[in-house]
């Protein structure tokens, strides 16, 4: 991370990027997963490392500085991002 952010800033930045790559219908179908993902977004400090790991089963693991924050499970199709 290049600067300190609170969890809301981190989540909004990520969700804005996802929205740029999906139409409104796709975003609606992803809403439950995006809400779960948003709850995992931590406050971050300069130098922190947020890792999104796309697992072979389609789930997405979120870690901050090597500590797991949670996993967003695939619901329905395997498309999340």
C-alpha cells in the first residue's frame, strides 16, 4: 500500500474497479459476493500488502500481510471479478 486507508476507502476503491469491468446486470448478480468481500476489506497502512488469491475452485482468498481475512465463495457461476 502506498498510503494509509481505512476499510471503507479500500472497499470503495476495489468495488469501483470491479464496476468498471461489469455491466449493471452482472453487478447485481455479484452483489452478495461483493458485500461479503467488502466486509473483509481491512484498514491499511503504508507498506501493507493486500493479496487476492484466486483459488482453483473459483473462490477468492483475501490476506493482509500474510494473515487471512476471509474467503469469498463461488455462488452460482465461477465469475467473480
